[in-house]
C-alpha cells in the first residue's frame, strides 16, 4: 500500500488499526506533534506484516505513552527512564514511544550522546533511507507523508542506502553494517555500491559492538528468506571473518596432484537454502545446517589414493558447537544440545543408504536421534547437493528406503526415546558399590547389547547380562540380600515372601505392595517402627533415621534402605495404606539370604487371594493379631509345614 506524497494518509493508518486515532487524540491534548516512523511505515508500504510501531513525538515520549494508556483504560506502560522511552503492548502490537532527538557519537562507543531535536533531526539519525519514512499523526502534520531522503523511491527500486554519509553512519554505529546486510537478506534488496564500499571500509569497527547485538542480527539473517545472500555479503564485506571466523574458514578450494575438494562454504549455504521450506519456525535446525560441516577445515587431509578426506568432522564439529555457541552468546541449553546432536549424527543416515542395512544400525540411530529423528533426516536430505542429477536422485531414492526401514524397526522394537531397563542407581545397589567408572561401563554395555540384538529389551535379561559383565569387571554380590515376609491384616490368609537387595529402599517395598495388592496409588502410605508385639511406633522419617532434614513420607521411603534398618536393629515395620489406616500390613525382615534376587526385589512366594482395595470397615489397628498368630492359622493341607517351606525356599 503506497502513501500519497502530497495528500492526507491518516485514513489508511486508521483502517489498519484504530489505535492511531487514540494516539492522535492524546498527542493533540498534550500539544505534542507526533509521528509514526521507521520500520512500520516501510513494511506498511511493502504490505509486510509488522507488529512493532515506533512513535516519535516533539516532547516527552513517556508522557505521551501514559496519556495513550489512560485512553486505553489504564493499559500497562513499561517505562525506560534512562533512555527516555516507554512501551505499551496491546493485542498483537508493540507501541514504542520516544521523544524526537539528535545524536552524536564518540569514536570508541556506539552509545550516542542524545539531545532533544526536531522530526528532521530524528530522521537524520536513522540508519537507512527506507527506515526514515514518517507519517504525521497530529496537529498540522496529521496524515502528511514525510520522506526527506527519497526512501519511497529506494523502496520501489529495492535499494538500501544511508540517508547521510555512509562512513559517518557506520562509524557512529557499526551494527548498522550488519543491519544493512540483514535487510538485504530479508527484503532481497541490493545494497548501493557506495554504501557497501563503506561497509568494507569500516568493517573492523564491528569489534566494538556487543556480541549479543551482533548475534541478534545474525539470527535474523538466518531466519530470513534469503540467508545465503546475507552470508555471502558478510563474507564479501570481511565482517564474517571477524564475527564468525569458523564459518569464514570453510571457504576455498585446494588442489593437489589434480585432485580438489568442493568449496564447503558454498556447499553449506546450499544446504541452508535446501532446508528453508522445512524450517520456517525452527531457527536451530538452520543453525544445525550452518554448523554440520564446521570442522572440515580442522579435519582436512590429503591422501594420494583417496584424495581429500574429512574423517571425523562430525565428531569434531559436535565438540565445536558449545564453543561457538558460548562465543556468540547463544543459549547453552537444550537448543545447543539439539544442534550438537544433529551435527554429530548428520552422516549416519547417509551411511545407511548402502544395500546392507542391519537392524542393529537402525536401532542405534533411532535410539540416539530420539524425537529429533525427523529433523535429522531433513538435514541429511538437504545435505545432498550434488550437481550430478542422476547421482543425486539415486541417493534420494535410497534415502526413502532408509526412512521406511526406520519406521518398520521403530514399529517393531519401539526404540525411539527408549531408556535401558537398568539405570546406574540399580547397578550400584546390585553390586553394593559407590559411583565409579564400572557403573558407566556396565550401563553402556547393557545399552549396546540390547541395540545390537544380543539380549532382549527386558529387565530379566538385562539383569543376567549385568551380573556377567560385573563379574568380568571383578564385581561380586555376596550376602547382599534379605528375606522379607509381609502379611496383610484381613480375614483372608494373605502374605507374600520377598528377597531384596539390602540397598533396596522402602519406596520400592511400597511400590511392590501397591502393585501386588492393587492398592490406590493416590492414597497416603506410611511405614512405622514396631516391636515384637507389633505395637505402632514412630513414623519413619528422614529425621528419626538420622538424616538432616524431613522432606515428607515419599522422600523418607526413598532415603531409607533395608540395610539402614538392619544396622539400627529394626526387624519389624507396620505399613499403613490409605487415609483411615484401613489397609494394614506387617513387614518382617527375616535376615540375610544366600541367593541373589533376579531383580532388585523378587517375590518368591505368594499365598491367598488378592487383598481388596478397602479392608473390612471394622478392622482397626488395635485389633491386629501378632504375625505368629496369623501364621498358626494356615491350613497345612493347602500350605504344608511353614518352617519346612521356609528352609526349602531359602
């Protein structure tokens, strides 16, 4: 939409949003002539979506913002006193208010000395002619289109140039050099020759700009529709080797004995172009494309037989990712780890495009890529940039075969986002060891055994494998488990016998009871100390188990090991489950066991029916009989002699 150079354009703004009428009323009441200026006007003319509205007033920007907020029924105002600016967010719009000003700069800083000024002064300080356009909102300027530097003509001709001497503009604020390149990438405009020559001349001035501001502009270039154009201009201007030398080092071709390699700078930009349709809302996938070959200069070798090689560049590149992110002040969180993972794995799918694809290799890729598999496949497919059409199509066809095989293996084995059935904590508990390198070795061995198909993906086979692997490492498990009997307080004869590794905690016993007897997981549950007569003692908490703090029952159960209880001379516990203590169990630690459980806890015998979710309403704690009385009632025809069974079992 174009503005009328000589006519009144206010109705066009009003049609866009009624907020302009409110701003106009506030400006008139305060007797502060006000203008909408800069990027909003530019994008309005280009029919581009713009949610940031910059407003310049001849007076206090903060005062105008507060008056507009009052007319918007006290809309919140964010004030920046140090800069004399204010901001209002309403719907999807962000209104920025500032007083008109003129600026002057010192040589070693891009922070200006600011003075009050006119609308002409404010337009003079703008970076480019296409950003110096303004439309009046009040007083005699209302609806007037103000274009002192023929910015409208530059928009029509798709030209980027500075309103004043470019050497002064860029020397005053060097970040404007990258902004010029960013606008060229976003709008696909040409930077005027005189302006670009000044960027080359002043390139070293970019060193005084904060990394955060540089990276902000770099990200906008990457997110644009033409990022490769932006990077070519950064390289041509010599700014790239200052702000991102690792990427600049990709450029160039070296030839030895008639053998050369492709220019990895332009190859990477081609990959970035290829990935654009799949990454409109994914900045970090584009970063992965930029960095996927970043280590090729460091891994480049020449072999007389093979020619140029870049062995290990994916591994080296993955190690460079956090260094580059830290240097550029990019986030060092999951976003960085996502990019690092894609860089590390980017060769893996391509290596699977040969005819012999093993399920083991597919499972390993599924496991390592996890939820990022689809993005990895997009990156790898974009990495096929051969100019040989037949060769390129052959790779793409094989790629589709790999995709289908990955789907087949995932549907069958469910490896994606899979975690091995045994973790480090269980390994330490099983072998009664503290954290050490053997734990990591065993954990990795279990994972690899499952991924390679040597054992099935279940806990039983993993435990057997763990035991064998531990023995090879010199780890042993001797007299490390206890016999436990649990009897339910119910009219039915119900009990279970367990063997459990000594380091097992009470939370694990609680989980066994909940699962075995189908108890309500949401109910309150507690363990209590007890004596030979099964009198209820203190609740087991961190405090009375000699821990320093009390973090609640679940944490207490998790922290309290069977070994800790035995060392305290405790052999009997009461377990109460539900708010009214209607589900009651007697837990007796019967001493050491000579056999190892197949799991950390193993039920060795179970007698009677499943306990109901609620016991008989008349059952109360005071009426509980001692465990020996309950055991005396067992039917020998059904169960046999208890003591004899006990010996046979253990």
